C-alpha cells in the first residue's frame, strides 16, 4: 500500500494518506487529544442527480433528495438494529450529514476506537433497504422538508439559490421535495449506493490519539481485499453566467423582512489549486467588506437599517460559487442599493491595505484555532480531500494573496449582472388575522 506524508513546519502538524488495497483512501491525522474523530465520506451529494453509469448508455436521472435519503437509511441494519444504538453502546457519539457534493458519516469517541471504527466501516458499506422501511422514511423526511419550508431563513436562502441558478442542481433543496422523495424506491437506493459508495469514490479521515497501524488493522479486517473501481460520471447542464432572476420574494410569519443578497461567481476554476486560491482571496475580501468590524455593517447598523443577524460569506465548490449576504431590515431594497453604492466606491477608491492585513490576520487566527479540535480537523481535511488539495496549503496561499489580486477579483465578481436578492416579507395585517 502506498503511503504519502504531508507536514507543516509552521503548524508543527502532519498527516498521512494511505492508498488501501480496497480502493479506499485513508487519512490519519495524529493529535494528542482526549477525543478521536472519524469521518467516512462518499463523494456524492445532492447535486449528483444525473449521471452516466460505467456500463455506458443514456444518462440516468434520479429523484432530488436521494443522497440525503440514502444517508438516513444506511443506519438501519438487516437484523433490525440501528447503528446509532451500536455507537451509543460503545460510548461513541455518531452523526451524518449530506452537502451539495458529499455525504459524511462520523463518530467521536474517547475509548473503544477500533470497535467504533469497525461499526462505521461495516454499516456504511452494507446497505439494507425494504419497501416498508423506505415508505416509513418517506414520511419522516417529508416532515423534515416541511419544517425547512416553514423556516423563513431557510426559505429565503433557498429562494436565493433558485434566483442565482437556472440549471445547476445546487438550486434544489438538499433534502429534495415531498414529491421527489415519494419516487424513491429500494432499487434506486441500491443503484445509487453501488454507483457512489464504491470505496474508490470514498475517503476515511481519522484525527486523534491513534496510529495508522490501528486504523489499518480495522480496515484490513472489514474491507475487501481488492479494489473494484466502479465510478459514475456526473452529468451537468451548462449554466449561464448571468443570474436566473434578479428578484424574488414571498410572505411568511416574520416580524420584519428578511433578505438574502447573492452574487453569482461565473468563473469558478476547474483546477483545484486555482479554485482554492480564489476561495481564499474572495473569503478575505468578504471579511473586509461584510464583517461586523467593517465599515458597511457599522454604517447600516447605526442607521437602524439592519439587525445583528447580518452575515456575509463566499461558498465555492467544484462547479459553482456564490456570495450570500443575509439579514433582516425594514427596507431590504435600500440595503441592496446602499450595498451596490458601497461596492462601487470601494472599486473606485481601492482597498485599504491596513484593513486588508487586519482581515488576513483574522482568517489566519481562525485557521490556527481550527487545529484545536479533532472533529474540526477531520471535517476540514475531508473537504480538502475531495477538493484534491493538501490541507496545509491553505495558510501559505492566504499569506501570498496580494492587494492587487483582491482588487482585481472585486472588479471581476461584484458586477451588477451577477446580483440577485430574495426577500421574505411579513404577512399583511389583514391576512395575519385570518
């Protein structure tokens, strides 16, 4: 088995990658802390609803929300037991989540690590679905979807994605819809598990007071002795550069209007290192423009135009990227206008170098703090693994970003044709009394 070591002299940290004979990529990050955390992740998320199988033929389209549905179902075992109960009996805390491009299963423990890792590898790789259990889960997840739809903040953000994107599946709810999950069958779940839970499409990340030998002992015992590199190929429709809609709104039970302003990034690089650099530079820019220590937030807050719930940030993954600035205001349209005026002024006058360096120090400190938690390390390393870049490459990139580079991105990305806004307004007084 091939082993690769990654290290950082600045952080005094290291981790190893092991190409396991089963096809699974294993990462072990030794950390002398009380808790050990393990993430087993499939490169499979909510956007993978159209793909070509290795056998060829026409693209296969599956119901929205099936990746999230599969995450829920895998914890149920053929003997009727539940893997959450198994972890609890071992004193471990288990969880799982689905994002746009991956699904992770994880546990934290302070003892019985090898037994917990055995359970993790076993249940994720041994699915069991029946028509009865799928039907039961459809009711549970339908209720979860309704709860999301009843959340004003969730609804506002979802509307924003639908406004920004015309075709890209990031515009659809990770959980799917009540109608889409009703189409899920055991056969579809088995097909998606076979396509995307192939070990060559997965990674195991372990962080804690463990050795690669301990992890390999469990992997050798539980996993197949040879790889079966079956792989599905994502199929994506071409996405226009411009936003799909400039404005969208609805009414819900809120005290004052909520808003989410989005800026679509039409130039997300395909090269992983270039994408990481763009992500770091735009995150640095967002810290400068939209943080609570910044000029824009302070000016709006002092005028009582926004509340303390205001936030802004950049999200970037393979195939899509966007800024989202959210908050609540009695006059969202005025906030939108003032935002564009503020950005126009910064573009004209340029970025203050001292402010930029202050923001760089904030992000640098945040990155250093992330190494104080085994689950934070494991989660971040997992994200970097599927972006195909070294975790330790982030800080050197952050340090190397120039003022001129950030100003160039400011002019490139913050153009009016890339802006959209979603608003959730309160019900009219007469409607709220019905």
